[in-house]
C-alpha cells in the first residue's frame, strides 16, 4: 500500500508541475529568454562577406 501512496504522490506532483508550466506559459517564456541570450552572443559579431 505504501508503494501506491508514493506512486500517487509522484504522479500528482508531476501533473501539478506540468499544469503550472502550461498555465503560466513558462516554457515559452524560458525559450524566449534563451533565444534572446543566443542572439546577444551571435548578433554582435560583424559579418564581412566577400564574394
């Protein structure tokens, strides 16, 4: 019986975390922040293309 209680707690926690991430749109906010950081690193380099 302890196993089922522990399993149900774990499943409830996972569902709760996924709901919060979905509800507050945190995945898009984190990806947006990461995208801005990557753009800051690579956009400031000057590009000199000679053909």
